[in-house]
């Protein structure tokens, strides 16, 4: 409360200067009180009273048969006599019934003299569990959109197990342990003890054994996240997380009030106060015992997570069996392609180019897919983006190909003179291939006028990094842009490949 950092030296100059002066006095007093030798010297200086020495008797005075009484001694300062209350940890199961009932009453709030705050909450575990269930349902629904390839089942098991099974197990374990625990995770300040209750064990310290307390208020992106309270009981140092600055102030106030009452009762030898306020009534075992391990909760959570993963996997495979297969992009390789020196049936010969040109029906642009029509999408999460600009007079089918599986993870139709941006690209390395042509044939899923296939020579690596700048966490990710037409100063080179290579992606 007296620390100068609590005040703004510019806006609260008077309070800040006063706090600096008072903290100096407080540190000086603490330096005296914490050292036994300095404290003893201070006590002797404070409580000794000055008395005048008795006058010397005359040498010729005859003895009277009486001796002079010694000078009065200074009164000793009163001492605090605390009952022998120990500190330690004990399993809840070995406590006597009256101590168990007292702790249950404190959790229910029926004991007025106390301060309590939870050290763990179960609401976040419920949110995670429900989120995992919702994610599994969405995964089952997405399995019916497109038939998986050979490597997709392995990716499915990995995704469900890592992103659904593990957090679901941890959240269910926390929920079950919380519900089955007689104590919960709480911190109590009672008239005699600082008590930390875990799920099946209790830790306790007498309030007068507290020698130091400090707090650190935590902030993340300018948002308050909690206060770390460090308490020192002799040689034992323990840390607790309090979810609120007001709660921390109430904790300090409760410690101050109860400590003052304890010292007052100890100075007055009021042992009835200690007997009335002792939750354990001297029944705490002297040997430290740990609470039992929650094997039952862990087993239940493991079984629940296993059922979730297996049922989601089975349902996904069953739904995927009836999903449509991915459309093959044949690019017109089975159609009549223009080849020099070759004349096919139903073709017209162009003498100016000496190239056989297929005889085509009038161009109906309504048969072309719309710009941005997605043939395949396996991108689920990611920050990277790739903008494809088609400045040519040909339509293009672009494939973003993984360098690991050599398979397309995203296939899209980019119309002539248009553009499209691929989003949610994860951290990985890809290569980009595209086929150009005109007159999209909905029957063959290819171009009737096929111009060729190109692949970019250099691969594209997407990466995401985070950095702390000031008091904020900033995320950096790659945003790339390519053009399918040559541009001045361009740094991307392409190579021509055969259509069958493109079809294998």
C-alpha cells in the first residue's frame, strides 16, 4: 500500500513524495524488527526506565541491622504466547470428521470469519470440452464434401487425435476431478490459518508465521490476467494466482485483521480465542501426507476421449464413403489439340499457320466456371495468402501443390483478366502450377482450346512468427502475389510441362 509505484509521480506528486518518505521509515523499521539482535537492542532501549541511584550512607552512621533493598528493575515487555500450531500438508481423508465438516462449511460460505478465493475454475474446461465436440461434428460434416485420397485418412486420425482428443481428455479430467472433489482448489484466510485446499489434500500455515508477502499484477496485451501472490512462511515460499486486484486487496486486509487479532489474543493469554477459531482443533497429523491420485478421474477422461476420437473417426469414414469424388482436371488432353503438321477429322486447315485447328462450335461463355470456382480445397487453418493475377487472354486452372505429398491442396479457376486470392495457407512449402486455355468443357472438365501447362520454377515457403513489441504480441505471416503473364522486372520464372504431369498433382 505504501509502495511509490502505486502513484503517478507526475499526476500524484504529493502522494508519490509522501509514499517515498513512508516507505523509507517502513524499511528502516523492518530492518530493526527482522534482525533478532537489533530487535533485542531496540526493546532494551525502549522499555528501560531511568532511576536515580540511592544516596550513599555516611561512614559514621551506625548500622541499623537492615540492608538496603536493590533498586527497582525495569518491567519486562509483554510477550506473545502462541499455541503450538504446526504447518504442513495432510490428506483430506485422514482428517477427523469435525475438521472435514469445518472445511466443507468454509467452501459453502456458511462460516462468516474468512476470506476465500478459487485458485482454479472449471468454466474454461467446459468451454474446451464443448468446443471439441463442436469441432468433431464439423469435421464429420466436412468429410461428406469430397472423397479422401490415400493419405487423407492418416491426416484425419492425426487431426482428430491431436486437436480434439488431447484437449477433450484434459478438460474432462479437470471437470470430473472438480465435481468429485470434496474440497475444490481454493485459498482461505481464516482467523488462525492460511489454508490451501486441493482436490484431495490440504496445506495450512498459521497466519502469524507469515514473514513476507508480495504481489505481481500480470497483463497481456494491456489486459489484466491475474495477480501472482507470493507468501513466505519462514523457509517455505508458496505462490498463488488471484483473479482480481480487488480480491488481492481483500486478501491482504483479511491477513492484517486476523494477524492483529492473533497477536492481541496472544499478548492477553486469551487461549479461548485460539480454541474457538481452530478449524483442526489440534487434530492435524504431525506427519505430512499427500492426497490420493485421481486415477479414477483420469481413467474416465481417457475413456471419454477415446470414445470421442473413435466415434468421430468412424463416422467420418462412413460419411466420406458417400461423398463425391474430386473432379479430375483433364485439361482437354483427350480432345483434339492443335499440333503442327497434323490434320484431324472435323478440322479446318489454316494455311497461314500450317496448323490443324479443330472445328469448334460457337463460343458460349456461359459454360465457363465463374472466377474463383474452387475444384479442391484442403486448407483448414493458416495465416498465409497467395494472390494470383491472370493478365492473359486465357483462362487458367491453378494448383497449389504441397512439396511433401506432391498433391494439390487447392485448385481454383481464374478467369482471363481476373484474379483470385488463396487464404488460410498453413506453414509449409508449396509449388504453383497452372494450365491455360479457352472454352471450358463441362463434360470433360477441361479446355477445348488448350494452351499449355506451366509451373513456377521456385517454390513458395509460408511461415508464421510471433514477436512481442512493447506490451503487445504481433503475428507476422507471408502474403505473396504472382502474375501469370510476364511483367517488367518480374522475378518469377516458369517452365513448361506436359499435361499428364499437371493431372498427377
